[in-house]
C-alpha cells in the first residue's frame, strides 16, 4: 500500500521540533531520557527521529518546543522503523491531549502549511 492509499485520522504536516522524551518501564519507573526531532505531527500523534531504539508500546512523556510554548504530553510508541540510512523513526500516538495542547499543535500546523511545509 502506498503512502497515498493510507487513510489518516488526522492530517499531518512536516514540522521540525526538537523534542525531549522520557520513557518508562513496566513498573512506571523512569527508564531513559533522550532527544529527537519531529518529522511530522498531527493532532493525533507524531513521527519522531531518535538516536536509539525504543520498545514498541512503550509509554513516553514528551516535551515539545513550539516557538514560545513548550508543552508536555504523554504518548505510546505505536510504530518503529529503521531507515535505509540507519535512522530510527518512531510513531507516537498522543494519550488524552488537552484542548489547550491540541490548539497549540493546530496553530503550529496552520503556520507550517502557510510556510509551505505540507
């Protein structure tokens, strides 16, 4: 199935954000901290490029930097892929984002579309 054939719940835009991430083990204890950068983002989740692999279905806390706003969100790792170049891409689905968080993400998406980042 090609990328064009995939039906998305939310529209995605290419948006570069530096993202801090904390992951937790099965007991809820902090397991690791890392940094990544977004490849795309939507109101439902994001695709993030990271330096090291993460376990599938791992719960993560995210710190996303949007110009003047830094928002903290929770998510689950729902997709893992190693690219031909050796980069690691992880798909993260947001867990219960607030209305304010969604507003910041939506505004960033609109700004990106206006700048030709679709």
